[in-house]
C-alpha cells in the first residue's frame, strides 16, 4: 500500500519530509491519523514520530511553514506541538519504554520506529507512513493493523498481558475504540482485560474519565458500557451504576433492571443528539434507585425520593470522577432532580400552576428536561412508547401557552427589594425577603399576573398584613 497520493492532499506532509531531510533524520506519520485515513474518518490531529528529537523537528517545521505568522512550538515531556489552523500537529522522538509493576511512569529511552510501534496500544493504532525520500508514502504495518481494520477488531500488538500491565488505561481505551469504531475486541485481548481489571486502580481518575466521556459521546454508548461491565472494569471506577443491575422478585412483584434501563435511556438521549451533559443526566437519573428501594406488599417495589437523593449523589460522583464541579454539574443535578416532574403533567385536567412551577424551576433547561423525559420512556411495546411520548407533546404545548402568558422561565422579580424599601421606608430587614417571596409565590400560583402593576398592588397588601406602613 502506498499513500503518497493521499498525503498530497495536505501540504504539511511534504513540509515534514523536507524538514526531516534537512535535519538528516527519519520521520513518519503514526497512530490515529493513519488509522482514520484508511477508515476515511475525518481527523484533525496528526502525530509524527521521528528517529531523533521531536522538538527539533517541530522547530524546523514551524520555521518552514511559509506563512508570515510565526508558529509556536509547545513543548511538553519530549513532545512538541504546533497548532496550524484547525490542525494539531504533534511531534515526538521514537521511544522505547519499559514499565515498573506499580507505576505508570515508564523508563523512557530513545528508540527506533519499531520500538515506538511496539509500545503502541493496538494493532490499528500502530500503523506508520514513511515521510522519507527513499520510500515516501509507504505503509509500515508490523502487526497486521490493516487486516484488523478490515476485520473490525481491536487487538494489542504484543501479548495483551504485557500491553495492559504496562499501562492499564489501555483496557478502557480498547473499549473506547471498539465503541467509537463499532469494532469487536479480540477474544484473547478481552480475556486479558478481565484478568488485569484490578490493575486499573493505579490509573488516575482524570485519564479514566477522559476515555469514559469519549465512550459516552459515541453513537450507541450502551455498547461501551456493556463492554466495561462485562470486562469487570466498570465497578472499579463507577460502582454506583453497577449497583443498578439486577431484578428483585417478591410476592409476584418484579421491578425492571435499572442498569439496562439506564443504558437504554442513555442511547435514547444520544439518538436525540444530546450533548455530554444531557447524557450524564441520563446516566445518573435513576442512580439512587438502589438506595431508595423498598418493598410494599400492596404496591410492590418503590423507589420514593430517588430523584432527590440522586441529585444529592451527583456532587460526590462528579468529584471522585474529576468531572467539573461547576454549572455543568448543577445542570446534571437539576435534571436528575426534576426528571419525574413532567410525568403527572400529561393528565388532561392539570392546572397551570404545576406547569408554571416547573417552568420556573427548570428555567432554560426545560427543553433538555423534556428530552430526558422522552428518553426515559423505555418499553418493548413500541405503541406504548409512542403514546407516552405523544403525551409529552401535549405537555410542551401547554408549557408554551403558560410561558406566553406568564414569562416565568427566566423569572425576574417584577418588584425589587429597593422598591419595597422605598414603599415602606425600610432599611434592609427580613420583611423584604418575605414580601419578595410572597409575590413570587402568588405569581407562580396564578393569583396575580407577572407584571409590575399587579405585583406592586400585591406588595402593598402583604405589607399591610405585616403591619408595615406604606409611605
Ligand atoms: P483520537 O485522537 O481520535 O481519539 P487517537 O488514536 O489519535 O484517537 P490518541 O489518544 O490521540 O488517540 O493517541 C494517539 C496515538 O498514540 C494512538 O493512536 C496510539 O498509537 C498512541 N497512544 C495513545 N495513548 C496510548 C497508550 N496509553 N498506550 C499506547 N499507545 C498510546
Ligand atoms: Mg489523537
């Protein structure tokens, strides 16, 4: 196989060839870019490996880019990168690595291209294309990576036990690539993952979460989660979700398997085009079911309060997984907390009040909440699913009407604290808060309209009740 025609599509390859030649070193394109080139998947990251200093090569390439703009070389651990438009070019010197049993920190030495390919994680990621004059465009495929791409198989280049014990993160990466590419994992590679699963303990939460998020963002994330589960990796870093697995039966009452239900909900949010955080909300929406599970002889299994407890579990899980503890987390908490609320709103005689309250609480996340609710409808009976989802269409119609009238989605108090202080000649005191909250409640209960006139009148009324004197 020769790739010189494909390499001609991007000027950077000629440039690296020239730069390496002038430094008198060998250079190759390696890894994910070569894999994706063969799979015809778009890819913006290009990794180059050279037999020599990656930093020197990066500097030479940056200097040779025929642009007035100076290109910066970012150095980090013997690698260097150049951002070139949309492209991210990464340069590294070929390395030979050996690992000690209890550490992820390898002893790194300079090596040949072959050494470098040996330390790569999978056959399909160990492909290289020569950028050297004598065989420009030639594919160097020592482990049959192209064959595995055709067979759609993830396999380690060396004995899997060696590859996985050197860097146990590779076990999760195997599943990540299987999910992204819709590949199988070779049986002996998968057996070795099960065997080495305990070793995941030495890997940092950040690295695991990076890979997990990539699995979550695939088209059908349940595939990756099922692989993680069967490989016995999932319980090592996400025991709460594994706890959801299983069905209890008592006096003829059975509940659904909440693990598989959750995965179905996750796939549904993916199908609806949900982003990473909506997908996290799907993953966590029922997370407190095991903790709230009770048996009631009349009703069977109940999970009262799982939405509330679940929302309270989110920060601990986010913290441990090194997910961001910011507004993204709050968003996930909010959706977990509110995920049952739209369900009773499908009844015909529901009051505007309930709708108004939910709009107020969900704010701008109301659409995502409704998407989660639709995704949460899982049943083998497709007619039932269709009907339940159609009911949510009606709820949304009602929400639209209520919002047009009352604008509570982005609620701003129509009367401010300043107004209240002025009206009753007050300095800051707790009565102001009481009045504000009574006004808000009256609006949400539909007693008054959400406008300044009615709110001001109402304020005077509440003030009178509190025995305040209007000015
Ligand atoms: P993408 O960037 O699309 O997610 P990729 O294959 O480029 O996929 P990266 O994580 O960017 O994945 O890694 C680039 C290349 O570096 C891989 O193709 C692989 O050859 C090698 N590599 C990355 N991480 C490891 C690892 N933990 N062990 C061995 N090789 C690795
Ligand atoms: Mg990459």
